[in-house]
C-alpha cells in the first residue's frame, strides 16, 4: 500500500485558520512561465493548502505570491543562488552542484532560521526532483532521494533525521507570516 504523504502530513501539520498568499491555477501558470520553470505538484499543493509561512518558526518556504523579502521566491531564491554561485567559483572542489536551469541543477524552495538552504535537485521532471540541504555557511550538504512532502512527513514523524534539524523543530506547527 502506497502512503499518501500529503494526506498524512495534513493529519499532523494542521491547516492554519487563515491562509495567506496562495495561488490560483492561472497565477501558478503565469509565474511558472515567467520563471521558466515548473514546480513539483507537491510544492504547489503545499503552498495552496498552507499558504505563506513556515514550520516551527524554523523552516520557511519560499512562495511566489508573497512580497515579504524573506519568503518571496524571486527575491530570496536569487540571493541564495547568487551566494551558491559565488561559493562555487571560489571553492569549486567543495560546491559541485550545478544551478538550475543546468542539468541536475539546484533550485531553492526553503531555508531555516540557521541559514541552511533547501533545494530541489532538478533531475528529470519536477515530480522526480529530490531534496538537497546545504548547511549554513558550509559546503556540507545532505541528499534525500525523495520529494518535498515525503521528506517533510518523514522528518515530522521522526522516521528519519537530518543532522541540521533540531528534533523538536515542528513543535508549534505552521506559522503564517502576517
């Protein structure tokens, strides 16, 4: 039996009373066309279900529909990609990933309060993209051969761990930026 990770995650991480800055189908189509990238459906569904915000006041998701500089996808991802590119130019032996739109490129989708950065490894179609997390100010990274929602579910349920995430980081559920 296959697990529906989105449904299971929704049982644990409850939907906020108010949901802010979500997209319509037309908005998603327009911004994806502007960016020249499609996004995984689980990310789109996650943003549409929970809106703008973060989990446990620790993990913050980039969104295309919020102007707040901390989570605005276009602005924050540009900063993240520029910083990675600069590090790769200075220390190519430590920063081996390409950046999207190159083959197997990194495309950001979230960050932590500690400055850790979460990316998709864009190999194949968006539904096949896996999670890569770079430690803050470090070339050390962690690779997870799964999509965003499966990753979140397994972390929240403590079915796996990530060295850079605190065990109780999800104590307060989803917090919405207002």
